[in-house]
C-alpha cells in the first residue's frame, strides 16, 4: 500500500510538472506569437462571419470631406472650366460629330476657354505645373480632343520654346503662344522613327553665307508624321532635326546631334502654306478627331540662325558650335529631359479618364436591377459578386493612381524649381513608369466598363466608345509604353549597380537602398502562415510583399543578364530577358503606387474619409497580391492557407467597397454635364436616356 501510494504520489508530481512545463511552453509560444504578430488573427468563425456577403455593415462616409481632400487646391480652376462649357451649349461636342466639324469646334473650344473664360494655361506651364495639369484634366473631361489640342499648344509647342529656348525666344513668342495668335506644332515623330529620337533623319544645315539654317527632308522616311495642329491650324512648328555644320574635311559636314528649331509653316495673315513646305492631312483616326494631325515635308526651307532653340547648344555667326554640355549624348539627354512634362500630363490626365469611366459604370451598376431571389424584387447588378470583381478593384485603382500621379506632379513641380540632378533622374523614371502603367491599365479598364454596362454601354451617348478610342493613343503618346517600361528597368539596374559601388539612390528607389537585404532574406516560416485579417490589412505587410517581389525580380534579372551577356552580348541579353525586365518595371511602379496610396490614407484629416480610403487601399493592395499569388507561392512567401485567406478577404473587401461605391464616385465631384452619359445621371437616369432617343 505504501509503495503504491508513493508510486501514485510520484506519478502525480510528474503530471503536475508536465502540466507546468506545458503551460509555460504554451505561454511562451503565445508571447512569441504576440511579439511576432501583435494583431492576432480572429477566430475562424468570426472571420467567416465577416466574409459573409450577407453582412450589411457599411462605413459612413462624409462625401464632402472626402471630395475636398481628393480635389485638392486646384478644384476652383477645374470648376471654372466645367462651368464655362456648361454655360456654352454651342461649344459642347455632339455625339458622332464629323471629323472636319470636330476640328473646328475643338479650335473654338480652345479659343473660348482662353479668350472668353480667361483661363490661361501657358502662365502655369513653368510657374505652377500642378495648376496646368489640373486645367488639362478638366479640359479633357469636357472633350479629350480639347485636352490634347491644349497640350500640343502649351506643353509641346509652348513648352519647347520655354524649356529649350532662351530669353530671345521667350520675348518673341511667349505672348503669341499664350493668347493663341501663334498656334503651333511639335514636329518630332517621323514616318520611320518615333521612339528612337536619336535616329531622326530630318537635317538642319547651317549656311554661313546667309546666316541661316536650311531644313530638309532627305527621304520619305523623314517626313514628320502625326504632327498635332499641323493639318489645319498651326502657323509654327518646333522641328527636331540633326544639326549639321560645314567643315573643311572630306565629309564636308559635322553632325552635332538632334536639336530643335522654330520653323514658320503658314503665313500669319493669309494662312497659306509657306514656300518649301508641304503639308498633308493624316486623315480620320481611331479617336481624337478634333485634333488635326498632319504630315510635314521640308524642301530647303531657310530659317534665321536665331530660330535654333539654343539653351543646350548654339551656333555663332561664323559657324562655331558651343555648348555647356560636352557630348552629343549629354545634350540629347538634357533636351529630352526638359520635355518630360508631357509624360507627367498624360499619366495625370489618364486618371481623369478613368474617373469618368468608373463613375459611369458604378452609377449604372447601382441603378440597374436584374434577377433576384424567387418572388422578391430584382437586385442591383452591383450586388453580384462578379460585377464587384470587375469594378471595385478598378475603383480602388483609380484612387491609388490619383495619389501616385499627384505625387508625380509635386515632384515635377519641385524639379522645375530646383533643377536638382537627383530629382531630375527620379522624375524621369517615375514619369516613364507611371505614364506607361496608368495608361495601359486605363485602356483595358475602359473595355471592362463597357462590358459591365451591357448593351447600354454600347450606346455612343454613354461615352465608353469615345473614351476608349480617344484614350487609346495615350499608350503611344510621349513614348511607347513598352519602351518606357524598359527605361524604368534600365534606370533600376543602374541604381542597383550604384548601390554596390557606394553611389546614391534617387528618391524613388529609397526602399531598395534602405532594406534590400531584408527583402531578399529567407521569408519567416511563421509569418508566411499568418492569415489574420488585421495582419493582411497591415500596410507594413502589404508594402513588404510588394517590395520583396521587386527585390527578387531585380536580383534575378541581374544574374540572367550577366549570364546571357557572355554569349549574346549586351543587346542580345537584354532582348532575351525583356519580359522579365518589363515585369520588374511594373512591379516597381506598383510598389511606388501603393506607398503613395498608404501615405494618402495616413495624411487624410477627416476620420470617416480616412476609414473609407483605408478600406479602398487594402482592396487595392490585396487584389494586386492575389493577382500575382503564383509568384509569392513559388518562393514560399505566402503559405497555401494564407493565399486562401487573401483571396477570401479580397472578395469581402470588394463587397465592403461596393457598399460605399456611390459615395466614392461622388467624391470625384464630376457634375452630370461633365460625365454626360445618361445612364450615369444622379437622378432620373432612365428618363434622360429615353428622352435622348426621342420618347
């Protein structure tokens, strides 16, 4: 008995010790888990309840506060543009207007905006670029042809005089450009050369006997092509040509590289084409038929030596060339660098187009009812998960792009003030990437919006067709999107190399400089399994995931390029890795977009608006991660259970954004006379539609 008692007592002690050890171990694990993940995941039942689309909890959004925050400090000038055209029905673009009539109307719209409404975009090009881009976006919302024609006059033709010329050019041309007495063109693109500007074939040969340049088109491939304002209205052109100086050697001339020249193309009084200049109409286009694109050929056209835009290179009376920059490549880079504003404007304006499209599609999807439970009222088509999947991530992307392009405009404005070299490099890469990424996304989204609105989306009056056709060329304007993404990739590789040589990183690449080793380290085996909502909606997790992907892509493409260069050479290796490089560039741009969106959320002063923006930002981030979930799974950054949780949460967030979709599009503050689509009217949409067709 005593032995049995001792045995029982001993076993009891062991059991007690085991329980103590187990309890202590459990507490340690819990503390470690809380340390690693301060926001523990909710119980599975709670998560499933949150994910149920039967839940109707929705945020209360102060639309006025959100709209004020989104429109920023340039809302007054945009409202001024909108109200002017609302007060002038004669200047509003009818559906299906013929090409020639559209061109004349577009010119009248521009004249009215400048001379009647007193909106002077040219005053803002240099002094307040943010205001200028806001004017362009508003004008493009009225008619995209008007926005583009305004850009040709003030950003391209006017901008070339401001940015590439010197005081003598500004004194002579500024007022005429500003008040539209001097309508002009930007003659860079040729029949055989677009993106490869260094390959342009038009020549400008200096004649020391007459102190003139002679502009020539040496062959048909050198004909200037797609030149806006050339076919009908332009009186001047900034012509990009190779500057040729006579020499005493066997060659006879010396090529100083591509320069810009002011060339009059029509008589100021009679508007007749000047001698030696041949102008043809490029004809009917897929879209933007309010812009008169033309082709120009020059046959020994003589211009004064002073017509050389000589900021980066000049020719003296005796034919000597001088420049503050030592090489052709540096002069070329400086010249194109001053023209980066066009890319900034296209990225910014493309967001404006996306705002209109997503507003029309969302409002119609809230209005349109179809099917439903048996013997119950039909439901809004935006209540269907498939419609939410089409439109809600797009609405989130619209907000994301707004904050990213707003940041780009701020950086560009600062660059114009300071001319800081590091900022110049940053703006060049960021403008190329955002222009490419945003315009490509918008182009695809316009088709999705049309489809989401069914047959009514196919009606011209509801605008998707014209928006899609007019915007499509944004993917080619100011640099083909694929070429621009390669510039981003090349710049990123350059910065990567500089990192290991002790160089400095431009602002855009700071996250790689600061945390490259962190992002390339082996994923934490604990965190790859976290699936709690608080963790997945943590901005740090989202941004880390984006940065990790970019860092891996960068490191792997460096290895591949080094390997292929040994057998294929530099060009061949680049081409072999081209798709990899494009993916790298897109990943980096997505990372920048998310970072700026997170900043935009954090800086929002109104609590209800901040909560709404946080919801939208989470949808943007998690939807992007889910769309590329294969990449994260392949490198074990996300475990299967976590991938499944991301997918479920993305669907739930789409549903939650759907609940405030009306408020979110209303916050864009686009009046009905700007959206113009009957199916998007805030009230009596169907009656507006039936009235339009004659009932």
